């Protein structure tokens, strides 16, 4: 379904943030869905700069956030259902167990999801909340893709007519300050998306989370754990080749967004566990010498046969790494949940009490 059609069917309106703030009292009475657009065209400037940087680095790279156009998002949903891709299934099973505890007393709170994925996970939480909590709470997905938000919300308001929702189109790595602050929040950062960030990036991101949430707010965050190499590598080298298609699709995104002329058949999918860095790396490896033109940024890129473009890191965590990250970010760990094989962890964090307040 197209975005326009979705919007017509479900009365989704997109507006910029100033307009929405002055409008909001009236909106809460109607069933109209509001999506705040906070991106401001800054995002499209970023792609030019990001690719310029990535293609001139000695190890070429493309930031993995550019995977998720409409096709990329659809391919990722397919990946989540692959037999080899254990993270989604494992996280879901933990979430089912703990949802009643997390959501039992969620009246008058806001449930924020950073990166709107398939609704499967959020539906587990909303089901566990029950109708009476749902009718006073609000669900707020935050994502750079307006389409992903519209699609997710259209489905949810149909399933839960009593639920209030508000979409926020924004880059959650830099725009957490646009979140509402009036009611207690639980931020969900699921799927081990944090694994895409470097150690420093994740700490500075979690620091801004700690700074932007109040003492009674919570962060629910998913971590994919270190496990036998074969299991991890199979998850990124599935037998149906969906992950390969997903990886190569990032080139189509550049072709479209930057008027480039990548031919994805000249690249091979590579994914392996880098033990020193404790991460799965995905690359696109040139299978011949290649010259690519990126029209919009007036750039030519040369790749030698065998050279790679690094497209993703997916870090795998240990308890010690997670504890270290929390401590360095000013967050304290409230609860820790895992599956029986310890393949995945869901951790509840809250702002660590500052030195001042401890002395009171
Ligand atoms: C969405 C970042 C969690 O790293 O496992 C899946 C993305 N890449 N297969 C991951 C992904 C290749 C996924 N995350």
C-alpha cells in the first residue's frame, strides 16, 4: 500500500512539530492519527555527507541506517522470520514472559519505541497492558521512515481502538529532545539495534537517553549476546540469500538518492564474526575492478577487485560489556532478563542517581 493511500484510509496527518503542538488539544478527542515530522530535510543532506565520507575512507563504508528504504524494511522483516535468524525469535520469547510485569501498571504513561519495526513486539507489550491501561496510555513510535510509522500505526489503531498514538519522524540518535516529557515514559530500544553502534556511539547515545529521561522513566533495551560463532554467522548468511539481497539493496538506495550507478551484481555478500571487536561485520565485496559514478555529489569511486564496502556492524554483547556500557552512560540496571541459552538479553535501565542526590 502506498503512503498516500495509507494516510487516506486511516486519516493519518503529517505535520511539523510547531503546528502539532498548537493543535494537540483538539486532536486527542478525534481518532485522527498525528505523525510529527521533525526531520526537516536535514536527513537528505546527511546522506550526501555520509557517503562522501564513507567512500573516501581507506576502508570504504556506508552507514547501515541507509538499508531501510521500503524494500530494505520489507527484506529485514523477512530476515526476522528466517530459521537462521535467532535474535527476533529469542527476544520475542523473553518479551512474552516479562510483558505482564512490565506493562501491568502502565496507566497514564507513554510507551516510546525507538525505531518502529514490525508490530509484533509492541503488540506483546500492548496485549499485556490490558484494555484499561491501554485506554489511558500512549504509544509513540520514533523512526526516520514516515512510511514505517504510518504502516505500524494504521495496524495498531485498528487492533486497539482505545489506544492513543502519536508518530514521530526523527533520527533518534540525535533528536531525543523532541519526545514528550509530561508523563512517565518507557523507551523501548529493541532488536539489539544498539549493536549497530560502536562502543563510543552507544555510550554517547545512552548518555543522551540518560539526560533526556526523568528519574521514574525507564529504558528497555535488547542485546544480542556472544554465542558459538557458527550460530552467529549462519544468522547473517541465510540459505535463502535474503540477507545478501538486503545487503545489496543499500546500493539501490544510493543509486536512487544520489543518482549513482552501482551494479549490485558486481558485488558479493560477506558476513563474518570479528572476534577482536566482538561483532558480526557485513561487507559488499567487489568481484571485479569497478568504477562508480555518484551523480548528485559529483564523485567517482574506484574499487579494486576484492575490495569491500563495509555496510554493517552488529555487536554481540557479554554481561560485562553491558554493565560497562550502563555505568559509563549514567544508567543503572534495574532488571535483567534472558532466555535459557543466554542468547539474548532484555535489560531495564533507569537514570543512575547522581552523586548529589545520593548525599541527600
Ligand atoms: C536490526 C541491527 C538488529 O544487526 O542483526 C539483520 C540488522 N543485518 N541481518 C542485526 C541485520 C543483517 C539487525 N539489526
